[in-house]
């Protein structure tokens, strides 16, 4: 499965776009320097019912877009 397919599936499941997740993560403080993946994946699993792979795709998205360092 391609990375884009992961993002498409996440959007279908949650109704939240990739840009929407970036905004939400920023609002929740998950884009502060030094933030690890675990708090982000825990949030995505609890609030959106994502599996680990899909949650990690959002972490990758945040890193790729330069909002998570």
C-alpha cells in the first residue's frame, strides 16, 4: 500500500484531511520540538480509532511537512 493510499484511507475513516491532522496536532501541542511519536499515536488511536500503521502514517506526514522535528 502506498503512503498516499494510507492517507486516503485515514481520511475516509475519520473524515479528517491530512492538513486537518496537521492543524489538530499543532493545536494539541504535538508539534513542539522534541515530541516523540508515541503521544501522537496514542492520541490518534484513542480519538480516531486508527491502528498503529495508520497513526504512524500521520506521524510521517507531520515529519515530512516539517511540523514535527
